[in-house]
C-alpha cells in the first residue's frame, strides 16, 4: 500500500480534479497556509495557471464571486486560508450561497467549495485560530466536510467538488505533514459515512479533524491502561452519520466527544444532543465533552495548549467514562 | 435614442413592458392593502424606465441580478407574470414554490438569476456570473441592479475593484432613487453621485436621467457593446424616484408631498407616451389599449395566484440540499 503525506494526498486530489473538469478554478490561497511545502502549489500552477486565481484581499468579494460563478455553471474552490477569515465573507456564504437552492425553489445549484484551515495552530491567537464549523453547522444549506487523514482528504475533496451544494471544507494545518495510506486510484469518499479510525469495545471516542489524531495517540496510551477505545470520525458534519455512532455506542455504552470548536453550541454539543436524543437508553454513563474552553484563543503557548482538547484532557475524560 | 418613425414599433414594445411592470406592481400594492398577500414588499413604481431601458438590450443567456426592489427587473428580463405573482403570494406555483417571496425572486429560465434581501448582496454574485461569462467566451455579460444605499456597503466596493482589475463583463446599474430606506442619500454619504466611486476604481461611468427611457437605453447600448467587446465593466447611475414608500405600508413621512408631485411630472411612462404622441405615432386610444392589456395581464396573474394552492409543509425540507 502506498504511503503519502496529507498535503501530498490533498494536492494529488486537486490535480486529478482540475485535470478531469475544466469548470474547476482555484481562488485565493495555496491550500497550504504557511506550510513550507509551497512547491506543490507551484507545480500545480505550472499545469493550470489560468485556472488558479489570486484575488485582492476581499473575502466578501471573492467568496461572492465564487458563489455567483457556481450559480452560472463553474465549480470554484476557494481557499480562505485562515478559517477565521470566513467571517469577512459571512453574508455571501451564510446568506447567499447557503440559501440559494432552497430560496429559489430548487432552481439554483451552487457547486462551490469554501476551504479553510481551522483551529489551534501555535501562536495564531484569537483572530487566526477560529473554528467556524459549529456556527456554519447552524446554517442549513451548507455541507460541512472535515477530514483527518491523507486518504480522507483526497477522497472527500473529490466528493466536495462533485457536490452541487455549497460545501465548507474544514482543514487543519497540523494535519498537513501526517502520513498515511492512500491507495492508487482510490475512489471518492461519499459524504455522510463515518469511519472507525480505531476499533475498541470500552468507550466510543468521537473526534473530528486534527483531534482524531490526538485521540488515536490517547487511545494507544489508554490501551496500556487496559481501556479499549473505539475512535469514530464522522468525516462530514453535514450530512451526519449518526447510525455508525449509535452502533458503536450500542457496543460500548460510553461516549466521549473531543473537538476543537468552542464548547458552547459547539460540534461536540450537537453530537452529544443527537446521541442523547436517540441513543439515551444505550448509555451507561453521561456523555462527556472535551472541547476548546469558551475563551478567545490566547496567544501564549502554555495558554493556547491549556484551552484545547489535549491528549491529557481526552485521557482523563475517557478514564472518567469507564470509572 | 428618441422616438422616430423608424423605431415606433420598438418604442411601443418598450412602453408595453413598462406598463406590464407598472400594472403588476400596482396590483401587488392593492393586494397587499387588501391583505390578500403579506410579507415585505418593495415596489419600484416610477423606476420602470431603468429596468426596461437596460434589460431590453440583453440576450436570454445574459445574467441579471437584482436587489430587494426587483419585480420590475424580473419582468423586464422576461419572467412570467403568473409565476412571479404566485411567488409573491407565497403559492406553490410561484417561481420558487413560495420559498423565496418578493425579495428573492429567481427566474433562471430567462436569466434572472436572483434578487436578494440584503443591500448590495448580489453585487459579488454578478461578478461571478461575469467571471463565468468571460471564461466561456460566448459574449455573455452580467447586469446587477442596486440602489444608492448599496454604495456605502462593503460588497459594492470590493466588487467594483475586482471587476475593474479583471476586466469582467458586468454592467453595474445604480438606481439612485434618492432614499436609502428611510433617509436621503445625504445622510449616508458626502458623495453626491455614486458614479464617482466607479471612476475611482477606473470603471467608465455615467449618470443619466433614470426616468428617461431613451437616456437609459443609450447608456446601456454603449455599456453592452463595451462588455461584449471584452473591455471590462461599465457603471451607470440612473437618477430616479420610487413613488411608493420603502416598503408597502411605509407612511414615508420623510418625504415632502411637493417632492412627489415634482417626480410625478417626470413619470417615465407618461414621458414615452408623450414622445409617441408628439410624433403622431399613436392615438390616446391606442395608448390606453396598452395600459388596459397590461392591467388585464396583471389581473390574470392575480387570479392564477390566488387560485393556486399553498405549498405543502411536507415539502418544506425538500430543497435544502441538491441531490448531486
């Protein structure tokens, strides 16, 4: 089996997508944030220069442009780079793109992808570390994709571009260098299919994005303590695969949810509510959340490390669940 | 452009379209007064020359984006009045199945891409349609209508800059009707003519009498030619006035009655009719027949709408996501 870095798998996807479909344009960033692997973007530029567009710093303008271009038949992928910058484009994303299909009675399809890097990144402080996916989950009409592995980023990106709906592609800079298996000629990964990243029988540990990787580390350590953790990655928030999660809970009867959005009305809150509503009878203990504390993200490294869903906080929550 | 014997037929057709809009919107107004329809309604009575003057020069595959006061733009682009009225009445037979309503009309079949309830909201969307047009190289263009209120909003400025930078085929049409919602433009900006902004961004711009059908047509003729020739965006500011309040039910006490009387003298429909009569092209009876025909169609649209079923609540979530 072939092994690729996350950023390589992602760019393999972009290359294959752009080769297959001339309607696809890349707008704005490099899809790499400040990663040192800029050469892969430049390699892509050599092939598709005319379809890789660098707009002025006008998030509202170019997200609206991409939305309008999608309405008129193109399939743009916008890189907002730092996730917090999507706030600059909120009216076009949340009030135009998301509403268009319903508001038009199904006349207008908006096949646009908004790609962004969310979360704690090391010194990003409050304005460059946002995780807007929870707010966006509160906007009907958007699909939300949140990969955690090289194989997933490739397969999900392909499905995102093929989708006729506005799709938020939530990425994380701390994933870019992670390595993993990516089969040649892998199939696109359908939305709404959760993935069991690690099978286990004692606790269902649900996580998204980079936190999946943190949870896998925690699970390996907890195994030494005799706790057998099952790590479940929903991979897409919209649509959401509750069935896979419930069948895991049926087995473990215990749930911990770890996620980098802020705790209040966060991703973990919504997942917890869905499990409680439909799977309460399967639970033997209360659901536990490990989210980012409800504070603006601080700059200083020890403070930043303290507020997120760290390995130790996750391990504590799992231990408490089985206690 | 002026009415002359070579273009009488064309001018009469334009007049007919202006009457369609006027009759339609007057009907909407009375239906609202009778509480037969509800909702936020913004009428453009008095602004018909802008919609018809500008859009009568477009192809079916050109893209048009409107604002919150856009019934007229949809009709001028060729929207079906029955489906439009049914949408405003919230019925299942409306363009959007009753999910959009007055402020969110979409008539994709004729290229009326969307209106919006957000001031300035469609300006970036029109850029996108222009971007797609440029890529496709079939000579299509995008037109976007907005009011003077949009000139102070972010999407206006970001879009003008990008359109100019990338020479996108988009015509920005500012319907400067003097009032941004409830306050005069002077309360919003020190800029007197919004065309000034376009010039700042390097976009050819003109300010025309928006109640003069021929002046709007002339400006738009040049703009369309420029866009189709790949010369980039054009900005047209049309000075006009809405004869109704900001929304139906707005007492509009911020406006002097004398001001309204002045604008009434400049009624765009009456001006075209006068021009035709002065050339002895048309009799009063013939002009009246145009009005009557328009009113009959508005009545028909009303009957169709009010006889149409309400949407089923079982369909409320049927169009949130497209099935790919």
